[in-house]
C-alpha cells in the first residue's frame, strides 16, 4: 500500500488514463479527489475506487473555470486536510484542423483547458503543498508537445507549454519538497474502454502497438511515489519507441 495516507487529486478522472490513475492509486491506498466535467462517468469511477476502502470525493469541475477549481480545492482540503499528489490529466485533444483553417475559438478553448486548466489546478494546490513541504505533481503532456503533430498545431502548442511549465516550476520549488514532472504518452488505446490493459496495433511506434491506460498509470504512479524522490523537472515519454513523424 504505497500510497496509504496520501491524498491525490486527479483531473479528467472519468475515463482513460485519468480513470486508470485513480483506480491504481485507490488500490495502493490513496484517498482521492476526482474532477471531471462528465459527472455520470465520474460517479462510476468514484464508486469503483471506493471498493478499495478509501475516501473518495468527486466534483463536477471544468478545469478552465478558475473560480470553480479554487472552490473544489478548498473544499477538498477542508475534508482531507491536504493534497499530496496532483495529476493534471484533463485535456482536449480530439479536434483536427489544418493550421490555416484553425479558428481562434479553437485555439482559445485548447489554451483555456490544456494550459490555463493546469495553471489553475496547480496554483490552487501549491500553497498547501508548500505549507506541508511535500508535493508530487505530474502533468500529462504528449509526444505532440515534443515532436509536434501536423493538423494539431493548436494541441501540440498546449502540450509544449505544459512541458516547459513543468521544467520551470520544478526549479522554483525543488528545495521545498515539491517534485514536478510531465509524462508524454504516444498513442493510447481508446480511453472509454473498460479494460485498462487494452491496446491495438499502431504503426506510430516501433513496438507496433498503442500503449494501455494501465501502462501510463504505472509511470504516473512511479513519479508520484517516494521511489522517484530524486526526479524532478523531467518530461518522460511513454510511447513504445515512437516514430518521429
Ligand atoms: N489518448 C491518447 O492517445 C493520448 C496521447 C497523448 C496524450 N494524451 C493525454 O492524456 C490525457 C488523457 O487523455 P485520454 O485519452 O486518456 O482521455 P480523454 O481525452 O478521453 O478524456 C479526458 C477526460 O478529461 C475530461 N475533461 C475534458 N475537458 C475537461 C475540462 N475542461 N475539465 C475537466 N475535465 C475535462 C473528459 O471528460 C475526460 O473524462 C490528456 O491530457 C491527453 O492530452 C492522450
């Protein structure tokens, strides 16, 4: 029970990587604060997580709504007294558009959720982490933020931004017990699938397959654990040896 006594907040916890992180952390003893805009699916994950016997709070929360994020974090800290681990996972990524045809509305929506959302959630918890002299923050970025994806410039730019946000903030708080890293998945299996171990063939990786939600969760849990106490400011790719398109 590696995470017994720890409180972990996960955004976008209803499906996919976020759900896998929530369930794996629950299995390892963590109390959970789960946020998503999809409340119905979030309730299901909350119920699944409670089966491991931990305390679980679920909140309908759009991470791009600063006021709501602050309200949720302050309520969670009132209930649990602290937040030890933050996994900034919620993001938009499914829209494709050539750069020439991309609208400023699309760009603003992506920036609001994928960049400002990470900023709001991180800023909301960091005061508590600084007081406690302990924090683990994992930002879910993407290989798109490293290599750039054609027809997803709007998305790639947001993930590049949070990779740099990770490196810069890690330097500010490294001496204060707060470690911040990002993970950059390649292609992950369809995230609404019930099975966390599901994958399918993919010619985007030299391994010839997509990654699973559980494989991504395993890396995030490692970075959230005290086994990773000397790692901060890194972006770790989890992509089956990606072909750099
Ligand atoms: N699936 C992939 O192939 C892949 C590849 C690289 C990176 N990623 C990254 O992994 C993370 C998770 O992706 P996924 O594919 O597992 O899940 P997903 O995209 O299917 O789901 C994301 C979750 O976030 C929630 N969400 C969306 N907007 C939100 C908002 N404004 N506020 C709160 N919650 C919100 C959704 O309701 C959903 O539950 C994302 O950051 C994504 O960019 C995914």
